[in-house]
C-alpha cells in the first residue's frame, strides 16, 4: 500500500512543507526520469526524508519511529537474523508480550513480514522508519555477534584444553581425530567462525597455526584482516572438524588436501571450498565462501562505462569468435563472465561451460565441473562439449596449449567462446597465447576483444573531500597520461572545459561504526582492448605486449589506471586504492 501522488500533494501543501510549483516540477522530472515523485523530492532536497516518512506513515495509518539514538535489546534484535535485516531493511526493536514491533522502509513487503512472523511466532506490528535509523540499528548486530563469539570461546576453551590433553599425543589416529571433530566445543567454534565470516561479507577464511596460538583472518573486500586469535589447543580440533565437513582424510597431515561443503540456514546458503596445507606449526586451512544463488549484475553495475561498455556490448552480439577476460586471482573475472552469459542466456541458444569450480549456478546453462582425477580436464571437457551442439561455450580458464588450441578452433567453427587468462593487462594476453603455442594467424582470426580488470574497494557515503596539489599531479603522471585523464573527465562532464585535475574533488575514506576503514563493497576498474585490424597485424608479426598496448592506447583504449582515476573523481573509490591494486 503506497501513498498515491494526489494524496501526497494534498498533504504536503496542507502541511506547508512544499510549494505547488515545486511539486509540479518534481512531477515533470519524475515522468522524464521514470522515478517516483517522492524519490525526486528527496533527491532534490525539497523535503527532509524523516518529514516525508512521517507524513507517509500518517497518510497510511502506520506509526513512524526514529531509532537513530535507540539502543536495542540484543535478544530482541536477534529475533530477525542479520542477513534478513540487511537484505530487506527490517529490524526488530521492541517486544511486549506476544507483540513484536519492527521498523522497516517498505511496509508493503508482506513476504518478509510473514517470514518474521513464522520464525518468531509473534504478532508483527510494522512501523515506518528512515534509512539512517535502519543503518544505526544494523551496526548493533556486529557488536552482539562479537560478544557471542567471545562468550563461546570463554565457555568452551576449558573443554578444548581438557579433551586435547586427554587424547594427547595419540590424536594422530583417525578414531581419535574423529572424536575431536565431534566434540561440542569444536563444532560451536567452527559454526561461529563461519557465521561471523558470512555476516562480515568475507570471501575467504584463513586459519593459521603459529607456535603459541591460532590466528583467524577474513578477506573482506579483497583485503585480509585479523578476525580473532584462538588458543593453540583448538588447532587440531578445528582442522579435524573442517576435514570431516569436507570429506577429507583425517589421518593425512603431510600432503595438501582439497574439498568442499555446504553451509545452509534459514537466512543464507553458501558453499565453502576448502584447502588444507601442511605448514611448520601444523596445518593451515583456507576456506573460500561462495554464496549460492548470487545476484547477477549488469555490466554497468560492475563498473564498465563509456566506450569500453560499447565495445563489449558490440562484441557480445557477434555469433562467433573469442572473448577473453584477464587479471590475477580474485580480480572478479568469473563474475564478469557470468554477467556476460546472463546477457546471452536466451531460449534460442545453447550455452555450455566447463569450470573449476562451478562458482554460481545459472538456470538454462549446462555447467560441467572438471575432475582431473578421472581425466576430465578443461581440454577433454571442451572437446566433449563441442559434440553437444553448443552455440556459446564458456571455458573457466585457458591454462595450456591444448585448451588454447581447442578454444580457438571452437571459435573458428562457428561458436562464441568466453574464457579467462592470467595476465596483468589486456595486451599481455596476446603474447601469452603465442607462448602457449597458438598460431598468430588463428588468434587474429578469432579473438574479438580482451578485457583486463581489477577490483577496488568502494567508499561509503561518509567520506572526506580533498583536492590535488601540483606534487600530487606530478606523482600521478608516473602511472598514467594526466592530460588524457583530464580529457576523459571533460568528455564525461565530470569537470568543465577549462578545469584541470587540481579542480577535481577527490575523496579519502572516513572510518565509521559501519565500515571501520571507510570502505564497503567493491567496484571494477577495466581496460577493454578491441582486436582491430592494426592489432591483428601486430599479433601476426608476434609483437610484444608493450607495442600492442601502445597501439591500443593510440586508438583510444582507456587503461585500468585511467578508468580507476575517473571512478575516484566520481567519488566511488580513492586514488590510493586504484594504485594499490595496479601496483600489487
């Protein structure tokens, strides 16, 4: 149930919150942009958000609450799990007997209200609130979770020590380790480690044994951060528990092992990819967390813009050829490939993939997991896929000459091939294919476009503005063509015709309770190299990557650094963050 335009106008004018001419202008702008009138009023600053929310609550007969200074009882707060609260902007803030008051931004979200009602077995009383109130209350979740984890460690550490001493030196046998893995203290600690990591949006969990303790680190937004330190006595039990979950050998401590398991609850579904590696002080465990059923983005949402976006969209429409995405591990290549497949995924085409591992499930796409132990490699999988009448093929990674030649031949014989390669920039992928033994004339005939990318951390809304000094501009010129960057900013209307880089407002992170380092989430920076006739000539002549890069830039290619600086000027990230990922 939403407030309609006529009601909103009548109440705004009656309350003296807005002039009629301002409302008419907002209506006109809303029609042009396709936005709601209320959103235009807020965006143009014509009415404060809390005033508008109060008014809408009054019209709809739903009470308005401001929770910006409220300390919520942790027991009440945790009635709604944090992932649900964050995803649907709903928080529980007060309970009186069988009644639970919840604050939300969209009181029409009946599915979420019904979910909370069934989970809590309470009568739900919806209240309207502001985004700032929701944000303030959400910050209180992490505090309760940390407190919860601290309590578990305090309660269970005695038990850990007891059973560790009990099995002593005999804990190398399978039966003893099985007992350790099934002990309640270890189960609780591993479960809480996983829950904490998921709610912190971590992509990886590192469990590292040292001489006297176990260090746990989470990779959040691409950066490793210390999460907690556990007693050394917990190491064997934690590793054993993870091995049991991953169906790995408990009695193998000398060789690396790989496995995976699923983490499921009412709020989330994740798969964990596990790697166990022997180190000097024991066994180190790294778990990669992958959300199942993850949202598929658009290219624009990933951060592809301008001519780069046009080149990509143009080449994705071609029925044949090869498209490569390059970059180091963890640079978002797989997400970019899945985004492209989502754009191509229509009933008219057959899309088949061979991957290691299958990171996301995609409807109507035939996905094959490689398994070298039984002889199913990228090359053998791709060879089999060619007999499956495919229109589009996605090869998780081109690692060797056989896979490279098969991918090129598939592109030659009427298929569109998407794949990844590990190189530092777009131009470097061409000599890399030559090094793998691919024929230059075949590469030039099939390759349509190469995308290179990195991920930079995204600034939160709270950030500090500053402007470049002459020294800053000189320092930046070591990484890019400053004049070219200024021209890109002018073409994008980010700066005016006569302004320079010193007139552009740049930003620094401002730490807050929500984001301790001032960053939250990531955005991509890209360079897109279309394989033009001149680039094809350089490939056939076996030119170096430097020559190919220079030619591409002379034809207008925007480099990753330049794209990053543009995003920094837009307030999405910082110059320091762009240089960090480029110079790593």
